[in-house]
C-alpha cells in the first residue's frame, strides 16, 4: 500500500475527493493542503501583478483588490471622471 511521502498516511484515494492525478505520493489531506497553499501563492502573485499594472496604467485597482492603492490613495484616478462631471454639471449660482 502506498504511503504519503509527507506524513506517512495510507489515505491515498485517487478516485475520490476530486483528485486530478497530480501529486500521486501525497495522501488526500496533504494533497488538498498543498493545492490550497499553491493557489494562495497564485492569488498573491496575481494581486501583485494587478497592483503593478494599475500603477503603470494609472488606474485605480480598489474595486479589484479591495485595498487603497498607494499611488492614487483611492481618489479613484480615472481619465473619464472629469468628463462625467461635466456632462451632469450643476449650474453654479
Ligand atoms: Zn499526508
Ligand atoms: Zn485607488
């Protein structure tokens, strides 16, 4: 019976729990923990990329990341904002 290379468990069920055949030497628990850790670091990389692209394009990423961007401090930098303001301009008395 194969054992998990990580924890020695024999609970390796490739036909169950939605396993996709990767990490054949990991038990079910370690398989999912490894997957979760991988996707967590993927998300981190993606967020980093979005932040950098936003800064490069001068676009606010608050709606995507949920964080206030350092470069715009969420004054919602957007080239359209000015035009929007003009189209619904309120008469000044
Ligand atoms: Zn294991
Ligand atoms: Zn922002």
